[in-house]
C-alpha cells in the first residue's frame, strides 16, 4: 500500500477511535446523570413521606383536642344534670386527654414558631376553661348567665384555635406536596432527556459499528470476486481485510465491555427505586384506610402509576441495551475464534440441531424433515452448527398464523461446493428486504417476535469465514428458502 493511502487509513482509524471514545464518555455521563437523579428522587420521596406522616400526627393530636373538649362538655352536663348512667368518659378522663393532646401537639410542632404560639394560647384557654367547668360542677353552685357565656366563649376560642392549627397544617402539607410534585417533574424531565440521549448514544454507537462492519463485509465481497490470476492483489486485500476485521472486533469488544459496567449500575439503581416505591405505596394505602380523602388523586397517580411507569421504561431500555451488548460481544468472540476444519456428517448435524430445538418444535406443532441424502463436507463444526441452528430456529419462529408449520432441511454437492437449504412455509420475506435481513440489527416484516436483528447477520459472517455465501428466495406469505453455499473442503481463511 502506498504511503498516502496508509496515512489516510491511520487518520480514519484515529477518527473512528475518537468517535467511539466520545460516545462511551457521553454514555457514562448520561448513565451517571440518570443514576444521580434516581438517588436524589429516592431521598426526596423519603423526606416527603416523613413530612406527610408528621402532618398526619399533628392533625390527629389537634382532632383529639376537639374531641376531648366535647367529652368534657358532655361529662360536665352529666354531672350537673345528675345523670347516673353515662357510657362516655368521666370529666377527669376527658380533661386528661385534652391536656395530653395539647402537649403532644406542642412536641410535634417544636420546629414551627407560629404553631407553638397557638399551642400556648390553647393551653392557657383550656386551663381557664377546665377551672370554670370544675367550679360549675360543685354541688349547689348556681351558674350565672355571665359564667355560662364565659364558658361558651372560652370553648369556642379553643375550637377556633384548633381549627386554625388544622388549616395551617393542611397549608403546609399542600406546600410540601407542591414541592414534591416539582421534584417529580424535574426528575421525569431529567430521566426522559437522559433516556433519549442514552438511546441516541447507543444508536450512534451501533451506527458507527454498523458502518464499519458494512465496509468490512463489502471489502470481503469485493475480494471474493477478484480474478484468481490477481494473486498479489488478493493477498494484499486479504491482509488489509484481516487487519480491519481485527480492529472492528477489538473496538466492538471494548465498546461492549466498557458499557456493561454503567449499565449494571443503572439496573441496580432501578431495582432500588422499585423497592423504594413500595413503602410509599403502603403509606398511601394506610392513609386511605385511616383518613379517606387525605391523599388526592394526583398524589395517588404519581405513586401508583407515574413512578412505576418511569421505572419500567428505564428497565426496558437497559434490558434492551444489555441484549445488544451481549450480541456485540458474541459476534466479537466468534470473530476471534480460530476455524478448525474437520470432516462433518451433515445429516447427523441436522438431526442434532433438530433435537436441540425439539421442545420448541413440539410446542408449536411444527413438522421438521431432512433430505434422505445430505452430503458430507470438511468445515468448522461449531460454525456450521450455529448456521443451521439459526436458520431452523428462524423458520420455527416466523410461522404463518393459521397454517401448520413445516420445515425442510436439504443439501447437495455441486462442482466442489455444498449447497445447504432450509425451507419453510411461514410468513415469507418481501423481496425488497432480501438483503436487509442479513444486515446487522436490521429486521423485516411484522416485529412480533423477540430478537435484535443479530441471527442472520451472524450467519452471513460465519458463511463468509467458511469461504461461502448465503442467500434467500422468498415471497410474502409463501415461505422462505435460505441457501448456504460452502466449499466442500475448507482450505483456510486466507483462501476463503
């Protein structure tokens, strides 16, 4: 290769390395941002839960004040009217409950100066009212109209102060709920933006690798079609191709390996966020049981729907990215494995593949048959098993609904080569997508089956490494026939 061409190649490789490194750094940053947002939301949610519980406790104590006041009135009337049988609390019990509730409220509102002032006012009014109630219960003690009016006014003031404290707590609860809603909104915005950017980074990484892989496969095809007399040109292209193949495999391995660590962190934080939601949901349930109407519909929707939906989105995205990383790693490892040719019984290999998929085949009621005469060949056992397994598994997977599935495996030897056919009567492939289905991460037709568009791309890469090709003949709703063309005797990757 000439020096200018070498320089240009090195520059292209450096640009590719910088692009991949930049995408990895950006992916790390986005994962960290999403993780920190999730942790912050967890702490914020716990704080909101504590405040809601605190407000409920204060409201409970204030309501106890009002209830104890009514019990004191009832007990006093019972004593004054000399009612012998009274199933309610005695005056002393009601009075004790009142002052205990006041002290409980004072303890809970130590951090609120305004509420503390109201508590002191209620304590003073209640002490005066208790003294007047007790005086009015003394035998032969006649109460003047002025005394009755004074007691009524004092009781009204205590009730008014209690109502004022309840309104103040509800106002604080509304303010805290609004702050929580703002936090949730910010969290969702950050999470959504991070998720979109993360998908863009993943898409960019895949696009870069696909483009590089596409160039590599195009070079292989061009090399295969060169004239046999151009031995020097073929040798030179083969060397360049091997170097490029090694580089893309190394890059694929580095990208996949380095992305796995932050991805595991995101999946772990997602699980923690799911666990953190459960106590909050339990608190909402208890609030609904003990105080119906306390939790509004927006709060309930945020806890039961919005948070689980966001967590589900994160989990779905990370699981998809994990599958893509695994697929890239699998392709990288396969590309580095040395080819080991040996004589293979194609018929026995086909039966082994069918047996391995027997559970799925029987489950779907698919009829799988093989040709009576399948030729032997010299090739790599593992690679050929993967080719057959992928093709048969695809045939079983993409059945035509309402049509009993049938798969046929055949083969023949022609002019020093072996043609292996896998034919099915499934849903078929549109002729416009015949090349598309062999591209990495590309699929065709209705996407109702699990998969990432890896299988056929892997099959084609394996066929190329074995010195062969793969093609498809198909029409929509008419089934498909995949034809693998391999040398009858593998002569080594340099010859391939």
